[in-house]
C-alpha cells in the first residue's frame, strides 16, 4: 500500500544503529544516506533510508524536535525473524513493548514482537504464517 514512510530522530546515530540492527534479520539495509544541504534551517540534517534491492522504503530523518510517536509494523517471513528482530532491538537501544509471541486477538497465526525505538516509536515485526 505505501511507497515509503519516514520517522524522525533526535539522536540520529542511535536511531540509525537501532534500525540497522533490527532490520538485518528482516533483510533490509541502508539503501541511501545523505545530508540535506539544501535545508537552510538545518543544513547538516542527516537522513538515510532502509529497504531492499535499491528501493528506499523506510526513512530516518534527523530532527531538532521530537515528534508524536507512531506505530509501524514490518513484515517478517518467519517467526524466527520476528524473534531476531526483537533480540537485536533489545541489544541496540530499544526497549520491550511486547515479547515475541502469538497475538490471537488479531488472528490465530499473528506472531509479533514490539519494541520502542530510541525516539519513542512503537515498532513491530510480524509474521502471519502458521509456524
């Protein structure tokens, strides 16, 4: 449904490192990174985008102000990848917001894990496949 989305980071380095760690098990990596030199109000503003196959899909943009937290869920092909996403997030500056497990409230095979990223966003990996 979406082409790309962005999140904002008040600690760009910590947030980028967090997403590098949690996205690795899901097969996502940094596709592009640059400084927004055109931004007259913040000419040193850094940004990067994660994705696959050269397609930037999830942008991390440095910000001087904190924004309202948001929720984003990322697809994982297996439950093992959901678990690794959570493990990597906990080891790289995230905090637990729901350990890996079934969430039958959503549907019988919904297997998800939730983390709070360094900027307070609720991020999730989810697998919809039966075991």
